[in-house]
């Protein structure tokens, strides 16, 4: 099982995939083997697959970064997002507010 940061255990812990039989486009959530907290994002996701996968990955990364570094307020995560209309990858910034748990995506 892959190890990733658990925001509840506050350390690197093995996580097992929570399989949903393809409903997530192979971007399955993971569950902490110690506290059973289900994370938002896959450890290894191809963020070019879908826009929602890229956002899901970035939100999970922002949550882990905020917890690890004890951040409050806005946390910025750089991300690439595939535009399905043009077939071009777009560079964006996800801004996650660690206090309100809300996020927005800004195009660069």
C-alpha cells in the first residue's frame, strides 16, 4: 500500500484504495489504514484524464500541505487541467482556504 500524509494521524501512513468500480475514472479515494479517514485524492493520478480529477488531486494536496505546515488561510497549488474542447492542457492555480474548506480555480 502507498504511504501518504494523513491529516488526522498527522504523519505518513499506509493508505488502501477505496474502489468504486470505475465511477471515479480510476481516481479512487484512499483510506488511512490507521484511522480509516478517507482522503479526497488518489496518491498517483493522471491529472490530464479529467478536469475533476485534477481538481480533486489539487484539493487533496492543498489539505495535506495545510496540515503538514500548519497553515491557515489560503493555500495555492499549481495544477494542469485538460481542456476537453481544445485538447490542450491549461496551467491553473487552485486556491484552497484551510479555514473555510472552500476552493477556487484561477486560470493563468
